[in-house]
C-alpha cells in the first residue's frame, strides 16, 4: 500500500472517530459549546500527529488503529 493511500485511510479513520465521539454531546445542555468545539476540530488540519503515531505503530509491527491517540 502506498504512503498517500495509507495516510488517507488514517485521516478518514480519525475523522470518523471524532464525528462519532462528538455525537454523544449533541443532547447535552452545553451543546452550543460542543458544536463550536466540533466545528473547529473537524475543520481540517490537526491530523499530522495522529497519522504519524499510527504509521509508527504500523512500521513497528502493531495495529495502527490501536495506536490512535484518543
């Protein structure tokens, strides 16, 4: 698998995880605060560190998804 494809898969995994994580807060009284946090977090960027951690885990023989830093 090529590096770009693997990186894309990692980013998609991270995006899906974050969307599912923030979905649990939509019914809370502070939902406006969580919506603002979710908007900022899901706007893109901020994915290099988790992608690097997942790739290092793969190179070391581990499961990249288990190494996701969340």
